[in-house]
């Protein structure tokens, strides 16, 4: 084999191994990483209680005093 062929095989194998390691680490990060929160954060304007509710709720009732509140925008 020529030196050019050996270098091509070496570089191709190295890049292939790096791609596989990158893909596996991404799968592991997604599997063990924190899940994307699907709740909205609300802060009561009456009693200042901070609480969460489902993402599909536009206004939520405070768990402490019962007042309807808008979600907090970060």
C-alpha cells in the first residue's frame, strides 16, 4: 500500500470513530440530561406565591389565594 492510501484510511477511520463517539454521547446526554420543562411559571400578584401549571394554560389560579394570574415571561 502507498503512503497516501494509508493516510486516507487512517484519517477516514479516525473521523468515523469521532462521529460514532459524538453520536453516542449525544444520545446519552439526551437520555440522562434534564428534561425540557413543559410547565409555565406563574407568580401571584396578590400573595406573591410562585407556582407552575401546564404549558397549555394561559391563566392559572393561585394555589394559595385562588387569584387568576398570567404566566411570568423571562
